[in-house]
C-alpha cells in the first residue's frame, strides 16, 4: 500500500512535547477524537522520519520547519502544520505554499499571560524579590542592595502593539507610567487610553524601560543593537518576552558590562533552541553568551515561560484542535489571523 493511501486524516504527530502538552491536549480531545502521537524530540530534518501516516504535525516555537523539513513532510503526505503558538518565524511559509501544506497558528491564546510575565520581570528586576526571597531564608534581614525605584511616573516604551503589546500597555498605564509605543500601525484605541505613538528612535531615547512585543522578522532582527543601545538612557531596563533574535546578544553583553544597560529581563534567547524546555542541570553548557548573561546580578532569565498559564494552555489546546477541525472540514479557518498559508 502506498503512503498516500494509508495516511490517517485524524492523526496528529506532536513534536517538542512536554508533559503539560499531553495533559492539556489529552484533556480536550474528547470532543474531537483525534489520534495523538507524541514525540519529545524537536522536529528537524532527521526526526521527520518518526512521522507515521499522520496528516497533521503540531509544532512549537523551536521546532525546525524549514524547506527541507517541509519537503519531507509533503513526501509523507502531511497536509497541515499546526503551530501551537503565536509566533511563526521558525516556519518557511513560502515552502509550505509551494508544497501545498496548510499552516495554522494560535494567534492570541492569552495575551495577558505574556504581558503579565513582562511586568513580573520588571517588578522582579526592580524590587529584587528573587534576591530577598533567598536572603531572608538565610536569616539576613538587611536591605542593602535591594534598593528599587517607583514605577509610577516612569516612561515605558513598547515596541509592537499587537495583542500582547496592547495588554502590556494597559498594565503599564495602571501603574501610572507614561507609555510610548512604536508599531508599523498605530492603534487609535490605545491613543485614547493615553499611549503616545512615536518613532522607534524616540522610544529608545526617552524610555526608562523598553519592552518588546513585535514579531521576529527581517525588519526587527537585532533591533536592539550597538546603535540603538547608544541612543538609550543610562541605566535603561530592557525586557524581551517576544523572540530572542530581536536582541544582538553580544551588544547587550557589552552594554551591561559598560553599565549603560541597568537591567535586562529575557524570557527568550537567540540560541534558546539548544537550551530551553530541558533540564540541563548536570550538563556542561557550551553556550558562553548565556552563561555570561546569567552571571550578571542585574539580568533575569526565564526559559520561555511567559505563555505558561492554565488559561493559555487551555486556549492553545482548544484553538489548535478547532483550527485543524476547520481545515479538515472546509480547508479554511474563520479567524483569518490563525491561517498563515
Ligand atoms: P500580534 O501579531 O498580535 O502583534 C505583533 C505586533 O507587532 C503588530 O501590531 C505588528 O504590527 C507589530 N509589528 C510588526 N512588525 C513590526 C516592526 N517592524 N516594528 C514594530 N512593530 C511591528 O502578536 P502578539 O500576539 O502580540 O505577539 C507578539 C510576539 O510575542 C509574537 O510574535 C511572539 O514572538 C511573542 N510571544 C512570546 C511568547 C512567550 O511565551 N514568550 C508567547 C506568545 C508570543
């Protein structure tokens, strides 16, 4: 029998599966009755061979979905690539078009989850609660070294005012901050709420805190670089919960060493696919840049956990299943933002 005739229309091969993915996707599968095939490994040109007769693959942020992988998926008669995330910079959409494979994503599962994590990073870096937590456990009740600043009245600059940037702006306004924003499209509702849209350089020049919420693409790659850092205020705080590639890591390390960057909070990292979502506590990390970053007392790294809330995982499972259901039934999805190809 040829591969073409035996593939299973309702079988989904999951890559980069974590225990919590299984929990949430299994929980919501009753009404859909898909056959779920879970692989812990990342999808890449080698692991694509694991797929057996599945018409659908479900991938996450660090799976490699380049032309080579897509060509192999097409040979295996895969019809749908379902991203269980919002960002899609890891997928070659042109190749998917060429091989006639549909690509869908979960455009907005919980913007609040990511926006709230960005604010949690700001508060932690500022008020040093992570240090205080350890300190009092050692019965050290001194306050030296824990000095913070009032957020009230400070200027927060947001790059990218889509679902997450908008939610983050509301939180920042709630703290009494002045909010500047840069996006390729201005948002009238946000202007009414009190956000000022300005040029990108103005965000760099005037912000005490810069938080990034734009996608990674050719225009935004390394938007934080030597030149943009030079424009920033002394002691600026930079927060990146979007994609690691927005930051030129070497330049940021230099900015931290010179004291120009006062605080850095990153939930994403340029080379994260070799590190994040794994327990490497017994390994020798070969990536010197992340080790250098983690050695700074004013740098907070979380391992791509901004999305990680109960509400977000529920939405991710339900929207992914519904996207697939619509594509199987009518080759289309009502929510146009969910359909990439
Ligand atoms: P969105 O599509 O709703 O918004 C993105 C915004 O960026 C849009 O308003 C768009 O106009 C703007 N934009 C595009 N190009 C730009 C440019 N060159 N300069 C400035 N702005 C530009 O996306 P979202 O749901 O708000 O997500 C934003 C990003 O957050 C995603 O691309 C993803 O990479 C990241 N993300 C991270 C996590 C996490 O767990 N850390 C979770 C979800 C999403």
